[in-house]
């Protein structure tokens, strides 16, 4: 798995190996969390997958084919993960507070895209926000911005 991920980024980034390694791990960690939120309500909907693709393209400026491959790799990684720490620790090391808040906002967008916020989705995002040390104020701000952008009603 790690060789496939390394090859993915080696083919697409012209940078020293150390940068590629750190950057690809950070991208994969973010992608894995976005993929994981789609699995929270037991049914992965097409609009959720599209929201993940949009978030990854916006965050990392990837082409369509690069994004599809990254999502595929993230799905494989998420299926084999035993916890979220392996992803959140990379994000904590590599992202600023503002970037981590944006990750939470992306998670909210994926959760809201189908017009229904499942309690498991909300619980997952709260857990990830805690692991990323995102303040409650920032967590709520990200939720409200995503909800407004996605045109969803308040959660129950």
C-alpha cells in the first residue's frame, strides 16, 4: 500500500523525496478522513463521493485523475486503519489551526451534501475535531459555514 501511495505522488510532484513523503502522507491522511465520513451512515452516496473529490481538488489542486486515484488509495487505507490517530497526528504536525478548521469544514460539507446529517456523522466530526485540537468555537463555525454553503437545515 505505501509503495502505491509513494508512486502516486512521485509521479505527480517534482520535489525532493522528503517533501514528497511528508506531503503525500498529509494529503492521504486528509483524504482518508474525508472518505471515512462517507462511510458513517452505512451508505456511500454518489453526492458524498463528489463532495470528497471537490474538497480534495480545492485543498490540493489536483487534476480529476489524480483525485480519483488519491480517493481510491485513501479508501484502501481507511479500510485497513485501526484508528484515526494515524491520520490526525499527520494533520496535527503538518497543518496550521486554520487548515485544520478547514478540514473540519470539509467533513461537514460531505456530511451535509445528501441533505441529511446522521448522528454518526456528527459524532465522527466531533471526534476528529477533538483529535485535531480544533476549538469548540471553530468547530461550530465550520459547521455553520458548511451548512450555509450546502443549504442544509439545522441538525436534530
